[in-house]
């Protein structure tokens, strides 16, 4: 298609700039190959310029009262709400998730920015009694400084906003480096912050390769904290690199999220949940249901229901509201997922799908069939993150076996159990090794007012979203105010010689 792509620059110090001699890259619609935008392939120098702008903007932004910072975030949320349908369409065009989910991505952004705006009137510290008289002890939160937000393509507005809004309300300034595949979404997000009146330099955007821009951000001593969401191998590199500068590195990585289906489950309810969890966003969520662990008593019945529904599960144009599943996000994704399907064909039994869709409009995009493998625990497809519409189904004989299988993977992000037995549900909440457990709901669909994150290889202990989101972006300062007008010594017995 010979359409002229809309061109975007970098956003540095409150200006959209195109550095001289800049190279460009384009993003394309994974449903039909149309160009969605053209972007600057940033260099290490561009990253450094952005850090310098963020560094200059830091002090005045830190000194702006947090409720005032919150007012700007409220304006961002308001503007996003206004632009929701346009932004949602851009998400769908650039990333390929169906329009309902494209709009949901933007709604998640609005929800979180609004939530963080309110945080500007909280940012709680603690007051704690002193062991001495006439002494007052408290903590306050202070921003870290310049922070780097490095984000993936699967939630191209929501995840950037999770990071940016939390970083900004706490008084940090940001250099934002989005996934290249969804650079248009990133630019549109930044435009909203610009139009809402964010001061120059407080938020900066540098598009370009992670190995260049990302590394320059992580290596610069002025960047005090790095927030990264993406794959586990890149996450590990980011962590190691950040460790050289003794930086706080926040990681949100992969998942291999199980749904446990017990023999007493409400099967029609579970059916809707599993379809949404496994094939929503074409399985490209860290929280996607990628393992279905079924009690043997309902195994055959449930699989029959599932495959029957998949016969009526329209895959196609993601802008068409009747479509259940759109394309996968890119050719790279398509290849990676098809490779896993090949692995699955060798080590497991293909029960449904397994092919690239071809013919007609399918030929212009990256469309795959929703795919189900019946497998045993220990196969690669039952343990490795595929990040696509591929569900591994495992048969178990008991709750104990289900939990053992569920927990025996490297990841620990989301998990779910379908059961009508309240005792078993609560037992599962205790037993499942994951940052998130759902009861009678699928593994996806976290809400922004609660913490989000996982254990084991899913991360390094932090959580995003919820009120704890501010922990990632603040330093705690402990304050002792002694109003006794004499030297008081903590820990020293008063009888000892002064
Ligand atoms: C992700 O896939 O990285 O819980 C985030 C969910 C969404 C967020 C997913 N609210 O599925």
C-alpha cells in the first residue's frame, strides 16, 4: 500500500523533534499490512538528550505539590476518555487485538491515571512512636528522580500508563521507551499528556531499538530507576545491566498461567472463562490462560464443549465487533507461535486448530487458528510461555495433583480455579504459587486498584498498580524530630555516663 505514513518525532523537553540524519521505521497493521505510522529510530544520543531534559525538569516537578500533579493526571484521564474510541481504534489497528479489547486497553489507562490522580492526595507515610520523650518519628515519600519506563506491545496504552502515571504522581520525571511495534500508540499517549498541560521535560518519548535506546537509559547514572515489562530473557539482561548502577529495576515478565477445573465446576461458566482467558488478545497477555488443568471426571465433557464452541469462534478483522479473535501482533509473533505449534505436534496431541489461516483477507495478516493440545505435564508446551492462542490441556486425578502441576513451572503470575466448593477455593488461594489467583473467573482481567505482579521468574518482587504502585517510584525518607532541646540517645541506657 502506497499511503503516506503519518510521521512522528521524538518528544524531548516538551518538543516533538526529528534529529538530523534520523533513521526511521514504520509500524504496520497485523490484520492487513497497512502502515500505521513512521517513527524515529532513536540513538543513544537521543536517549541522553531526553535524560538531560528529564533531569532539568525534575526539581520543579518534584516541588509541585502532589495534588497539583494529580490535577494534571485527572486532565489526562478526562482527555483520554474523550478520545477513547479513536485511541481504541489505533490500538486495534497497530496491535491487532479486537476492538472491544482495544477500547478496554484505553479504559484501563483511564482507570489507572484517574486512580493515580487521587493518590496525589494520599502518598501516605507512617507516624510511629519514639522510644524517647519529646521526639516525633515519621516517614515521607520522595521521588527517585529520572526514571525509565520500557514497555511492551501487548497493552500498548495501558502498561505505559501504569508506569508513567505512577512515576509522575510521585514526582519523578520520565523517559519512555515503548516497544517499536506499537510506537504509534505510545506517541498518542504522550500527546495526551502534552495536551493536558504537563510541563516540558517531565515526560519524554524516545522510540527506537531496545539494544540502543533502552541500554543507554539503563546505563546513564542520572536514571535512578528502570521499570520494564516484557519477556524473561530481556528482563534478565535489564536487571543485570541495571545492577551495575545499583538501580532499582522493576520487572514484570512472563507467565504460564493455569486454570484448574475441578469436577464440581460450573462448566458453562468455565467455558466462557477459558475461551476469554486463552484466546482473548490472541493469547498475547502475560496473564493469558495457557494451561487448562482438568479433573478427569469432567475432562472429556469439557473438552467437547470447548472444541464445539471454537467451531463458532470467528477469527478475522479485529475492527469488526463480531470478531472473537484478531491476528497475532507481528510476523515475529506468528513465526514464534508456529514454531511452538510444531514442537507441540511432536510431543503432544493436537486437539484443535494448529494452522495459520490463509485465503482471502487472511493472506494479508497474521492470523492463526485457536489451538488446543492435549499434553502431559513436563512437555515444553506445558511449561514454556508461548504468548499466543495455544492452550495446553492436562488431565489430573485430584485437587492435589492439579496444584502440583499448576505450581511446577518457572512462572507465577496469574492462576485460577473453577469449583463450587468454598473450602477448596480458599485452599487454592493458599496453595497456588502465583501473584494473582482468581476463583471462578479466568486468569486475565486484573483491575487497576489492586496490585499486579507475580512470583518466581515472573518478576523480582515488585508490584504495579494498586496503592502499592507508588512503592516502585518512591524513596522512603525517615524523619526524627527531637523537640526536647537536649541530646537524647536512642538505645543507650540513661544510667550510663553521658
Ligand atoms: C499483561 O498482559 O501484561 O489482567 C497485562 C489482565 C490485564 C493486564 C494484563 N488487565 O489481563
